[in-house]
C-alpha cells in the first residue's frame, strides 16, 4: 500500500502532469523557481553560462520533507541538479522517468544520468534500446474523469506537432470526406518553436477533458518506433470512448478490443465509418486500475 507521505515527485509546475498527482494527494514540487517567462529566460541564461550561478534557481521548498522515494520526471533538469538532489536525500530511492520517447524532447539522455538513479520508460522500444526499466502500467488520474456529455464530435485530436502536423491534417481531411465531424487542435512543440499557420492556442487540460467527454473517439498518432501506452490511449479507456491510433503494437496490449480500437495504416481509413458504428465495449475495472497513477507509482517504488 502506498504511503504518499514517503514520496516526493518533481516535475514542472504546469499542465496535467503536475496538477494530476497533486489532485490525488501526492507531494509534488517544481525543480526550479521560474514562475513566469521572464524568470524562465533568466534561468536559461544562467544555465547556459558557466560563470553564472545555477543553484539559486533550485526550488528548495521541499527540503524540509522526509522522503523515502523520489521520482523526477523528464524535465529540463541537469546532471548537476540530479547530483544536488542526491546529496540532499542520500538515503532515498532515486528514480528518473521518461514521459517522452528518448531524444524526442529536451531532456538528459540515459548515459548522462547518474548511475545511482533508477531510470524508467513507458515504451518497450526505448527500454530495449537503452536498457531502461520498463513500467508495465500506465499513469492516468482518476480525479480527471468526468461524466459523458452530449456528443458533438466523432473524433478529436489535441497535441503538439512533433513533426506529425501535416500528416494529422491529411487524416482530418480524409475523415471529413467520410462524413465524420472532427475537432483537431495542433499546437507548437514549445514557446520558441517556429510557428506554422495551422497551429492553435495551447489548450488547458480541463478543456481537453471536456472535449473528450463530448466525443466518440480520440486520435493518437504515435512517434517513430513508439510501442508504449500513451495518454491518448488511457483517455479513451477511462472515458469509455473509441481510440484511433497509428501504434500497431496496441493489439498486443490489454487495452485492445476490436470494437474499441482502430489501427490506422497511413491514410487507409476507408472502413472507419463501419468501425465507428460498432458498439463500444467498456473495459473491466481490473484493467483500468492497472493504468491508474497510484498503480504506476507503486510499480516504480516497489520494483527491486
């Protein structure tokens, strides 16, 4: 049984990855004291110049807590920060988790992380390639699930470009030609990313949840070589809506059901309307519980 008082989570103070664990009673802290874009720029300058101080930006508000387990997400932390954390909590079990595919985001690579950290990934491909620990469960927050609302859309997509934007737009056009009503929101990868004409404003997660509750299906476009269960897959399961995905490995997971999951191959979706007409089959509570954040944390801290 998890004792949340023994656990400290460290991740940026924004988005559902921060507010989700907090809403479920976990002690979670941002790694740095950069509360706005101006402070973020100042910190970036300090981190890029070896002559300027760095530790003044470290968030020290959690140092008074006793921690048996510490889990750091794939934030913009440095090796120096991870070493500092080890000195402050020398007897704690230290874990570093990748929430993105290795090398697909700004983060330390596995060989840059100190050896006394246990390094985790959700993706089987990255686990094999980099010899990382694999989390077999997911990490969704039960506190985010809301009741279904009147359906407004057949398919929704909300996510960052990550090189997939043009393909996603082609899929949307093909879906629309089949008579499906869509709501696709593609956002920039980051604040400093080059803007494209089809980018839309960043959407807070509570608005995304609201969209899911009004939709029949969510779309997940996997990154190259991606095998693991992602947030889009778990949203479909917890909200009891259909999943359209380019991840062919989904058929080998326990969340797959032919009535619920449609595997997309390129732009070949000619029989998508037939799939959408099939009744949705809710998954068992046993399967859903495996993908809760509590189960995810327990798997990490209890693993030898």
